[in-house]
C-alpha cells in the first residue's frame, strides 16, 4: 500500500568541495587534549565478563587550566551555556568545580567539520522529531522538520586514539541520551539539552501591513500563513529549536562488544569474550547497583557456544529479537524482578527468557537480521540468501509459527547481502536494504517497488547512491517519508512515499474509490464515471490532485487520516490535531479559522461522510465524541452540527447501508447508529449495541469492521433489531473473523466465531457498496432479474499474493454456521502482478497502481512515478462457475457484462487459458472444461470472432484440440459470410488452409475475395492477395483465383475499372515475407490470420 513518488531530497553536513568553516567545540570525551591517561582494566580470571567501567568527567585528571565548559554548537550558530537550557541527566552535570573535557576552538577562520567522511549509521527518535547520524569521527543531530542541523560533535584526535573510531549509534527512545559505540570496545554517551521556548533562525518582517490573508485556498499555497511563517513548510510551524549536546560519560566494556541496544531504563550490551549480556542502567537502582550480567552459556534456552550478533527491541509488544552466530533467531523478554518476587522459582541471576522460532536448514536461510511488526504481531527474519521469512507471534510462550516469505525480485547474487530492515509505523510496509539496492513489500509479501532495475551507468553518472545500495533506513513523518543512507556516501536521502487512504481509515468508500495520500497532497482516481476504455487507460487526467493547504500542514503535519465521500465529491484529512475538508468539484479547501479551534481536538478513530456531512471520531479534553460538520458551513467550533458523547475511545467508525453508522470502541462495544432528521437537522440516533467481551481479546487490533444483514431485514426489518440478525466481519491483524449470531438455551444472543481467511491485507464486501453511491457505474450492466447470479453479494479478500473471491457470501455464512460443520466453500483465485486498490464491479476490473523508476539521460536525476494497472476479473469467475458445472450461472453473469467494450476480450482470455491447459493435460471428455467454455461463447454474437482471435494467438498444435469441440471450420466460414463478417471469414480461411481443407484457388477464397470487392474492403483484398501469393512461389494460385474472381464479379457488376485494377501481372510473384505464411504445424504458429486485420479494437485491461 506504499509507493515511492518523485525524487528524494538530499541533506549533508558538508560537501566534497570544502569543509564548513565555523566555530566548533571539539570533544575530548573525558580525555585532556595534552594528557592521555591509561585506564586499568577490571578484568578478572572469573568466567563472567568484568562489569563495564563507567568513567564520568569528574573521574578524569584534567589540569585546572582548562577553560569553562562550552557545549558544542550548530555550525553557524553559537549556543551559549545558559541556565535556560536544562538537561534531565542531573547525575552527570556538576557544579562549577568540575573540569571540562571539551575545548573551544576559536580562531580567525574557525575550524572545519571533517569533509569526505561517509555516514555509517542513522537513528531516529521514537517521536520522529529528530534523528542523528555518525561518521568515523563525528556525530550530527538533525531536526526532522525543518530538516536542519541542531548540533555537531567532532571527536578529538586524543579521543579517537584512546577509544577508537565510531562504528554504531544508539539513541535512548526519549532522545535525551545518545550512545556511540567505538571500534575499541567503548560506549561514549552524550546528553541532549533543549530549551522548549527558545527558537533560532526565526524570520521577522518589520512591515507586513500590505500582506493579504485568505481563509480558503484553491491550491494550498502559503496565502493563509502569518508573515513569519511564509518561509516555513509542512510540519515546520514549531520552528528550529535551540539544542545543545554535551559529553556525559564513557563506558568501557573489556569483554568486547558484539552489539547493543538502548532501552528506556537501561543499555543492553552483548559481549564477545566471554559471550554474555550486560544490562547497564542509565541511573543506579535503589541499592546503588548499575550493572547486571548473564552469561550466554547459562541461558538454558540458548546454544552453549554461540554469541549474539544482532539485537532489536519493540516497545509496543515488549519483545526483543536476538540473532545468534549459528543463524538462529530468538524472541526474548526481560525478566522483571519486581514482578517475580513472590515466585518461588524465580532466580535473580536470570535476566532473560526466550524461545527459538527460526532454525536454519542450511547456509542460505541463516538469520542475519530481525525486526518486529507490532501492528500485525509479526516478526520478520532476514536470511543470508536475501529472502525474508516472516513469523506470526501469537503469544509470549514461544508459539511463533511461520506465516509467509518475502522473495526478492532478483537473484541473491544481484541483490547482495541484506543490510537493513524496517517496518513502517503502521505496519503496512516493509523496507529492506541490500548491498546493491532496496525493495519494499506490503505486509503480507506483495512486492511494491524496488531499485534493482535501475540503469547502473545513469545512476553512476548522476551519483545517485541511494539506488545502488543501502546501509540503513528509518521511517519518519508518520510513514510518508523514509531516510536512506547509501554506501560510502556523505548524504542523507529523504524519499517521499504515497500510500492508500485505507491504511489510515478503513471505510467502504476508501475501499471502493481509490484515494492516495502523500506527504502534502491527496490524489483521487476519477475514472468511475468515464467510458470503459477511458477508465482503464494510464492517462494522467484520470487523477485529481489536491494539495493540502500549507497553513494546515504547517503545524499538523503529518496527515494521519484521509477519507472520501461515497459519491466521490468530498475529501477530508486529519493530521496531528484538527481536520480540513475539500470539495472535488469546486477545488476549495476549508480549514479552521484559528489555531485554537484547530488544536482543541484530535481525530482518533477515523472519519466518514454521510451525504454532505463529515462525521469525525475525536478526542477533546479527555472526552470522546462523534462530531458532525457540514461541508456547506464554515469550519468553526460554533458550527458543529451535533456532538455525540461516547463512553470510551473509538477504535473505528464505518458507514453501513444507506443510513447506518457502526462505531466500535475500546471497551469492546459495537454501537449501531441511524442517521435521521430531528428538528430539521440530521442526527445519529443509537438503535442498538453489541458487546464482544470474551470474543475479541484486543479491540485495538481491529483494523476493519462490517456486517451482513439478511435481505429481508434490510428491506422490511426494524433497524433496532439489526444487531440480532447481523453477521459481523472483523479484520483483526491479518485474520478475517466471522461472528454469527445465535440464541443459546436461555434465549440470550451469542456469537459463534470462525476465522475464514489468514494473511488478509484488506477485504471488500460488495454488499457494502450500497453505502457507496456508484449506481451510475453499475446499473447499466446489472439487471434486477439477474441479481441472484450477480456479484453483488460477493466477498473479496486480498491475501498478499493473490486476490480471492467468494461469489456469494451467503455460502460462506451457511458453511461457517455451528449447525453445519462444512468446509468453507472454494474461492476464485486471481494472481495479480500489481497491488490491487479497488474493485470496479460494474466495469469488471480490479484497479491498482504500479511504480516506475524513470531514468533519462537529458536530466541529472532519477524519479519515481506510478501508473494505473487493471486486471479483468470476469474470465476467472466465469471459469469458476463452469468448473463447478454452473453453466447457467456463468451465462447469466456474462450477460450482465456483455455491453462492456472489452467483453469479447474477456471471453477470449477465458478460452485461451482453458485451451492452453487442456492441450497439455488432455482430460477425459466428460471432465473437459473446454466444451462448456465454447457453449458459453456460442451464446454471444462475438462467438466467431473470439474463436478466430484465439487461434491467432495459439500454436497450431492447439487448433486440433479446439476444433474437436467445434463445428467444422467450413461451417464457421459460411456462418461468418452470412453474418457479413468478412474479416472473420478470412481468419477461418487460414484455418481451412492449415488443416489442408482448402485447395488451390478454392471456392471459399474466390467467394470471399469477390464479396470483399463488392463491399470495397480493399484492406481485406490486399491481405487475401498476399495470402494466395504465399501459397506458391509461381503465383499460379493467385492468377487462377483472380480469374475466377473476375468471372464472378462480372456477373454481378459491369464496373470495368475494378477489373482493370485486379489484373495480375504475368511476371513471377514471390512474397516470402508475407505476414500470411503457410505454417508448419509441427513448429508452432506465428500465422497472422484474416482476423488479425479484423481486430475488434478492444483494448485489453490486463
């Protein structure tokens, strides 16, 4: 559901031309610039590794002649040491008696940041407001929005000589402490201090009385901004914060460092010799102890002689992953001493418990990386061959079975080794970096985009290292942007991505109407009301692009939720706080009049439209509400149409039917509202509710929700009784769960649960299309009398690699009921080579997009764009019915689509696929599907053309199988002539010739030639002449045929001009290159039949 767009922005601390000249602070990291002290190691002969040596500033002997401490500053910005800047690490900073380990370098030109050093590591804070990078000798702190440098640490030569160069970067989740791992086994920590009120680089305009301000904007430009905000972009309303960074302490790990992770309370370090895990608290505990250690050899759930090569931690799941030297992967949890005090089996020396969930079977599937997807309860393990094996974490007791596998689109030799993996914050996208490129997948394995198809020569010329290989990548901006570090590069690349609106708001309109959301705009596909062939083209005008107003993005970026109305007329977006809505027809946005109204609430639980009314689930002042805003009124707090108080936070809201609204809350209750006029205004009226206690364990994990009502209840039933009849569909993580109502022995309502599909990225119930105003798209093709065989009751499920369909959801409901222990009915399976976004039921197509990397030699950069892709689903569903011997159902379904311009193409695809399979499999006549397909085709007027088109695209050896179930080609030829389909008859002429049923200058050729002359179809005459000339090199066949044609034509016409033009020259005719060549039936067919000229002009949507 994510696709890269445009070209990345580039950020760098220095350039290759020159270093940045500025006044800098060079950090000696606790070592005097002129005196290097040698630290005694605390190593002992014990088998346990020595505790880490923690060296603060005050532990160093520094001469009293050092200048007072001055923190490092941003290049070009001198940040003074002022009491206004306070650090949370009070245990580190001392009073004025302490000595400094930092030297202020002042001079005529200042000192320079080292240029030419490649960035080797990147880390982003939990909130995403800042990130840090390191080179071998420096650390740079960046603010995300605006993207500027906040502070730079340049390590001195003395520090580098004592501790080694930088090799890894850790960041405590609250972004207060930064930890640099060095090559000599040290951990250098720094503290970040900030002033919440102070701002730098703040523009001021002395006179702005002539600046006009507008409330509404057609294009989302800067017209709404106050004068001091004109220069600021999306998310930059907070300005550039004033920050400083200071050396804190050095931690010496004598046992050597394999890897380390920074957690909220402690630093976890995996050591080399001996192999152990050391936990170093940021502050000492109540007993004064700051470190604890557990040997790997004493962890009974680990192999004895292994070391830990890679560790990650996921805070939402409170779960860590360890990758060991033998290629195994473990799910690990920290044992809390406070929670196990009353446990008699608790061993205080045991720090961790874990379970092995990935054991390699060979060298190719040895684990090298692991990452947790908390949103979907998945753990992805990157293997040595470049593939990524994903496991489902069902509990904390080691129940972690395999789920699916992500395959790279190229060979492992072409991709290189896996270097980094990262899930988007919402869990829908996985980014993986390799030595030679990168690739993105959807959560359950659909390849979305990759850079392996980049032109290496153009990439090298343009110096676009981000396409050649990645060493690190981190998501920012609510997953609308990703930071990329390339190999041996000084630059940070920021790539923007567009995503489906379904990721932020799972509602039927977002599923039925394709809406994409980028960092600053919304793109709406508008081909639903256009002619069939136009709607499946890749023309840019099919997209309506609306730029979100800059005055809203200024403080509320990133956009978290986007929703479209059922008729496609309105769009609403919501960011960090507030909301804005847009009219597609007028092109006007509406935003709140002032910041106070906008910041008063936050959209939490999604939005939806009811006619022109926007319904938003909000949280305001610790209360939870449904608010109704009219598109026609100004967007102000006083113009809220209605506010419905809710007792708990809202998980999601979704419209159902014509006037129903379902609201699901965190207290596991589903509320049913009906929109009705009250005192002349629309109000949501609660008519029922359902409690799912004990059925849905975690309401927060519910991504999608809908229900299915019996037809009688929808038409004549009381809405207040809907909850008693509704079958509820929940999308929980990747499982589609069906809950069916029943009554127990005590007469109480209960629900029976069954999981009907796994690895589901999204599902669509076509019954929900009643709430989406798309009747103009479907009424043409669907008649009421064929409704029982239509797809109006179908259920569509996308499982990552293929789209599956139950043609009638009622079959699923019957099979899933308790009384019936049946297996679920079979599904129609549709492999699709692009990511599907919506199903256009009336047009018979699945719509999606596909990214394309554009590299041109006339521009010096590469960029991504996406194009529309479509897939015709009619052939697969018709075949499904024919295989099930439901020929009548298939016929009724096909009749509903017969007015489509590409209907004949769909039937041709069906015939072609079935024919290819049965030529190879040679089924028994009673089991063959081909006769049923041909019987279906014979019910439509395009029947003869479809058969000819199919023969033109298949090998000659398949023709015998095809015509074994067809009338003789001679009869089909005659029927084509009777219908006046001369070009189709020409195709059968070629078939007769291939079957050697056509003699030289046969009567059929003469009849068709003369008929074409009478109707002045000169293109067909030309092709027939070439065909006859190719039959023999002497040209006698053509001459003989022309004489017979002349005789026939003279009998019907006295037009001598025509006869003059048809005279055949006496010289020898050779036409070996004719497109109508006689084909050897043993070598396959590239014969161009007469029907090649008679192509129906239907464009293929697939």
